[in-house]
C-alpha cells in the first residue's frame, strides 16, 4: 500500500467507512477470529459473537470510572511550592476520592470519552490525571478497530507508541519543510515507533481484529491537532482554498458540505483493508 494514499485519503476525508454497532456506549466492529485458520471466501463469515470471544476492543467492561477532572486541584498543584507539597495535595485528594495516583486506561473507566468509527484514544494527561502535574509526561491507550485509522495529527510533545497486543500497525510522519520525505514503518507487538514533537503523523491498523497500543508523551499536556478537521473545519475557507490551490474543486459554494462530511477521529481506513477483512462499506 502506498503510504501517501493514506494521508491523501485522510486529509480529503472522502473515504467511506462502515457503520459499527454500538454496545453499551462502545463500538463493536466486525472482525476475524485470528485464533482460527481463515482461508477461502470472505472473513465476514466469522460472526461478531465468535470474534468477541477472542478479541476485545472494550478492555475490562467492569472498570470503575476514574475520578472526574478537577481543575481547581490542578491549579493548586501548578502553584505548589515544592514537589513534596504536590504529593501532599494529591494524597489529600485521594483521601476524598477526587484524585488518584492510579489511572485506568480501560474505555469503560472513561465513559466521557466518545468512541469513534475506527476506534478511540484514552489520554491520561494533566487535566484527566492530576498526579502528572509538574512531571512532564503523559500516556494514552489507543484502541484501533479493524482497518481503523488515526488520521494525520500533531502534538506539542514527542510520542513513543508501543503495540501492546497481537497485530501490526502502519505508522508514518512528515516533519518540517526542509525534510520532504515521509518516514513510515510497520511495527508489531512490543515494538515502538517514535513521532517527533510537532510532526504530522498517523497510524493505521491493517489487521482484521482490534489492536491496542500505549503511547508515552514528553509533555503532561500534549494536546492533539487533527490536521484535516482543524484545517478544513476551523480555518478561514478562503485561506484553505488558497493554500490547497484548487478552488475549482472546492469552492465557497460547496465548502460547508465538504466540512460537514469530514469524519471525527478515529476513522475507518482504507478500502483495500475493508476488502481484505470482509468489512462492508
């Protein structure tokens, strides 16, 4: 698969994507049971129920929700005179149930995070996990559905992404204007890939079953700017048209319709992967 096709597809947001089935507020895809030998016709013959027995995108469904974000506590931690004072504040908050030194990345423990068509990201940053305040680190759990694409985006942090479960991700990034080559790699279970701070980067699950990864960040508030959404949906439309250089294709007359059809991350990925996995679209 030519990696530039993935970026073009994500940025233009014209890729069709399958409609998953909601289960208890989370998304259940149609995927293949990799514990069985599948050959011949379409993998879609494997039932979703059988697949769920082997692969769970949901993590632990009985996980207890994390404490709700506490902006007042974070403000106190930022202004605390010393690291010991921060620990004291956190310990007091733990005692009344408003913070913890432990964060649960299970989706069920984070009901406020909306699952998307291609998967979801659970981020433990300073806002959601106050214990990180002043430590310059954050972590995220990424739950990729089959063919799920985390489209091009950037952070104000370096990211190291490690595949935690069976499966292979394809990832890549582009850097500044003086470096014109895309760096891309396949990486599988227990392998890591680095995305430098400020780089526009993406990952895609090429498997027919869910894949989970863990990301580490060099900033307690790494943020995320999803390129297509923020550029096409939030930038002045005349600026967008001038930057793209093809106003004959995207015009002021059709710009709003174009904006409305850009899916939120995660998105369902490439048609070639749907066909391989027998996923309808």
